[in-house]
C-alpha cells in the first residue's frame, strides 16, 4: 500500500497547519493583534506551556503563515522572539489583505476629502506598535513596518542620508492605473511611521514602474537616530 504523499502546494501546507485547533487559535490571535506578538502572550492566550507554544509557532512559520522576528532588547538576556503575519498570506485564512486595506484607505480619501498623503499618515499612526516596542533605531523600525505591509524593503546609508528601496509594490495593479494616489498613500504611511518613531524624516518617494518596483524612500537622520545608525 502506498503511503499518502505529503502536501507540497503552499495552500495545502497552510491548510494542514491550520487544521490543528490550537495552531488556528494562535494564528487568529496574531492576525487580530495587528502587531508583533510574543511567546509569553500566546501561552496565556491558549493555556499551554512555553515549549508547546513554540512548537506550534514553528509549524506556522514553516508553513509560511507567520514570520519570526526579534523584539528590541530591553535589558540583559537574549532578545525575545515575536511573531507577525506573513505578508504574502494576507487576504487568505481570514487575514486582511493589501487590497482590502487599500480599499479602506481609498474610501477614507473619498469620505473625508483629505489628500491621500494625509490619509496614509493617519493610517500609520493608527497602527503604531506602542512605545515599549521601540528599539531606538528608527530606520530599522521603519524598514520592519514597511516589510509587514509587503514592500520587501532594503536600506542603504550615505552619511545622514538614508535610502529605503521598496522591492515590491503590494498595490501593483491599482498603482498602474492611478500611480499618484497610491504613491501618495505610500509616502503618507512612511511619513506617519517616521513621525511616530522620531529620529528620522522621510523627505520624498522616488517612484518607479510598479511592475518592476524599486521605488525609493529618500530619508535623512536627525540627531535622535544618528547614534543608532552609527552602531549598526
């Protein structure tokens, strides 16, 4: 008798991972939190010990449902691990996808009559992660937040000038039809995030063809963040 083959299709792998009730509860908790979640918080939520939760998290990361990261250090000891939703799975399994978020932002532009850049700025402020999660590295945190939105960013320094290259446009289809609106929303998101963090000013967005991405956020450091950049 031939043993059943392991699922190799990403959706099948994810469905199998979420088929376990505890893993599904963990995934939903991270989705609903809309911020990085630590292991201790999840152990309280599901009522299991640390090692059991870590095993479930490893399965969710392996399935491409969650992303494992490291929290900003808060003292001695190893930095805490934290988990966010993998951007590529948003829009599936009950998580809000990029085009659903875009629809909400565009609806706000129409409803309020405000410029897209201001709507983007407000959206960034609403999703702030909270002061206790800040590392003092505004560039690193801006890159992390843009990554959570699916932009696949990378960073280059030239003295106080910081270029953040966005290797993917999560709103590619709409950006082709209305690049001005979408790019202004992106710039507002970046500026609102920088305003929240401090230590960094986002000067401009240099747009490119969204099908090829590679748009750049041109930024500069202020006195607050020079030390963090120099120690990186």
